[in-house]
C-alpha cells in the first residue's frame, strides 16, 4: 500500500506546478489579463501587474512545491499545513492589491 504522505505530496506538487504555470504566464509571458482582479480599463500598466502579481504567483507555486517535498520527506504535520495556508492567503491578497494597481506610479 502507498504511504498517504506520498499521495498527498504528489497532489500538492501538482497543485504547485499549476500555480507555477499560471505565474509563468502572467510574469514571464506578460499575460496580466489572466489575473482575475486585473481590469484593463483601470489604467494600471499591464507590465507592472505582470511583474509584481506574476512574481508573487511564482513565489506561491514554489512554496506549494516546497511544502509537497517537505510532506513527502517528513510526513504530515498540521502546523506546516497551517503555515502554508496562511501564507498563501496573505500572498493571494497581495496579488489582488498588485492587480488593482497598489504601488503603481505613472
């Protein structure tokens, strides 16, 4: 039988890859329009949104992949999952701020 930590780690790894791919599209390919909170009519430069919101999404993907590797090696620990969830919630809020133009100067 397969250890549940391997299954859970694989699921987290796949989720991390999905987040990394979307972050890649936003940050590297310049597809700011993929971010749900980006409004093209707001006057915020799409390059600014791509750089900051996409970079934050890449960071989120790397954190999820790091958690997946940690879970496979050390097993499930509730404090680690809690720390990941809180960190992802904070970074998600930060990407929304960047997509709406927080800190943008013309």
